[in-house]
C-alpha cells in the first residue's frame, strides 16, 4: 500500500492502487477503485468494531422491499419552486 501527502496526490496518482492520504504524517483518507459490495463486505473496520462489541452485524441481509418507494405527492409545486421560495428568489 502506498502513502501519499495531499500535495503529492495532485501530481502522482496511479490507477489500480490503494492510496492513503496523509496530513502531517497522519492518515486522513484512503483512496481505491470502487468494487462490488460483496468483495470486501463487511469492511475490516466494521468487523473490528464488532469484535470490540461496539456494533452488532446483521445476521442476514435486509429484505429487498424494506424501504418501499414513497408515492409522489399530488402537489403541483416543483422542488425547484419550493427551493426558490425558501431562498427568497422570487
């Protein structure tokens, strides 16, 4: 694993590597290419928290219909109109 300072990050970024971003020698972020969820799930930091008793991992994945989509309201006002009204940009 490569570590890089924020300044170096702008000029030296190689595809396919895991890069730790440091600030004053302390890791503040980790960059890596996105992958499928199941590849490294649960993440190591979550497994560590579970082993320390800080969290409990789910015994099974949630059902696919756990969060049903909510129907749109019958309102004739768009989101943009609401935001414009809240901002006072009449």
